[in-house]
């Protein structure tokens, strides 16, 4: 096996795969003495981030290739057991005896595929070098007790499908709210609304090919990051469960209700399995769930949840009901952009407000900060819709004791003050271009 590992290490050094890759603003630092984890769903560019970092080390800092160790744990030529991970270090030292591990840089891809990876990285960190970077396609690699050996020694960077601003960049367009660039900016937003932001799909020549890519991503996420990663043996119900979850955008849903729907379809499944499966999907970055807003953390946790997918394209490719339903697609997109601006692997910071007297789509709230109520409505042209949306927004503002609120629309723009609350109505494309 060591010979195979050597071959992989040398091949990785000889290849320059960074050509043509686009950089993203990830926050990764080559100067930080800390293990850095890049976590996110498949096909969003995590490997590209590592490859661009390696290219920068070689080109700008003149680090020799022999001091850069890159290994992808999903390489089908090897399947490590925990004690075998040291073969990587042994092989490297035999290949390059004149170089020290203490001067080396370590880049590991898809660590969840290697049992015992966390202790292996921790040993490198404590014994040799703190220049360690790794990727994972499941957020649980940083959450479970088994990974506690890395707590305090690593920082997490989430990489998700492109934001709208990034989508414009990948489409070779400099977005602007004014002037000649404005019409194309708006056109790209409507494209982004339906197609989502997976980097490989930007600019694909046909809608059919676009859907095929996204369905393949979904299958890989389902089979590798949920079924295989969690060792599931009974998983025939998962596609139906996640399809049902995808049909609830904008609505509250409980795990118990999803369980009863599965039982009505004759699936043999226990309710605890439904709870686990929903957690697994969230950890694999299929969707996120948000709680009803309350200043009490325990009340938030006990509330029914709303589900939002982390990419409109993935949602559209797997649930036919949203084709043409721009209002719900807009709400889902706003959640994703909010998460990019305010969420993290440790806290979502996004909630919904619901009372019999009114509802509000989102409340952004970071502990100790000021809450921001937000409504999402495709249009406020209908007087009844306008009245309902503003009523829920004002109820949420009163509950949060704030005097600023937002309404995100497709095209309308306005400022008004109602009952002492300053309300900004802004088109989604323009809002999405603003900094968080």
C-alpha cells in the first residue's frame, strides 16, 4: 500500500490543476498558525480553494513542491484504516529525505472518508507543523465528540454555492445598480433565481444539461454524504422524505408530520430515524432549518421549523413544484443570501416570526445584537398583499422592539415610515449586491 501512496503523492505534486480556476473570497489565510477547515457541500469548489492556495505557495512564496503534501482521501486507489494514515508521512519522508516535516504544508481533501483523520491531523499539528488545511463535505466533522481533539486548534470556513455577486463574477459580469451594466445584472439575477449557484453549472449551454449536473450532485450528496457517511442500511425512504421537505418552503413543518406522511406511503420507518435523517441532510448541506424567533433559546429549539434549501437550482432540479413559482424561489434565495451574510457553521442567526396576529418571513438576530425583521414578497402591487406583509412586519418589529425593517421584492423600491418603523422596500437583486 505504501507504494500506492507514494505514487499518489508524486502525481499530486506533478500536476498543476490550478490553471483556469476562479478564486473565491473564502477567508483562508496562508499566514495563520491554525488548522483551517473548509466545509461545505460537494461541487462548490473546496478542492479548488486548496489548489489555488498551493499554487500561491509555489508562485508567490517560492515554497518547493517537495514541502507541499496534498492528499485526497476519496482517491479510489486507497482505503485507509486509522493506523494506516501514518503511511502518508512515512511515504513522504522516504520520497524526500532531505526535507523536514516541520517545514511542510499539509493539504487534505474530503477527510470524512478516512477513519481517524482527526487524531492524525492533531498529531501533525502537535508534532510537526501547524500549516494544515483540510476540506469536508459534512459539517459533522467539526461537531461530534470524536472530533473534540481538534477543538480550539482549528477554525472553520464554510464554502457554499455562489452568492449572487459571485455568480455575476463567474458570468464575467461586473454587476451594478446603475448605468449600462444594470440590465444585464437584473437578467443574471433572474437566471440565478432559477438555476442556483453551483460553480460548474454557470454558463452551461442547455437547461437539460444544467438539470443533469444538479441531479448528479444531489445523488452524490445523498449516497456518499448521507448514506455512506452515516452507515445507513435502511435508506429507501430518504428520497421521499427530502422531497417532502423540499415542498415546504415558507411553511412550518415538524418531524412528526413528515414521519406520518412516510407511514402513509407504507415506509417501514421509526420516528427517531426521521429525526436523524433530517439532521444528516442538514449536516450534508442539503438544506438548513430555522426556528421561530424568541429571545429564549430553549423556546426557539422547541418550535416547529421552516426548511430552506441552500441552492435554488438543486431545489428546482429535484422538486418540480417550484418551476415558475417565483415567490417561493425568491424566499428561498433570500434565506441563502442571508445565511451567507450572517450565518456560520456554529449558528444560523436567522429565524421566522409567527403569531396569530401576523407573520414575518425572517428575523436576523445575532446574540447580543439588534434584530432585523424582513419580509419577502414578489410584488406588493396588490393592496391586500401589501397590507398583510406590512402588518406582519410591524408586528415583528414591535415584538423585537426595533424601528428598522426590510421588505425584499422582485422590482419595487420605496421607503416609508409606519407606526415609527422605518421600512425599506428594495429589489432582491440590488439587496443581494450589498455587503452583509
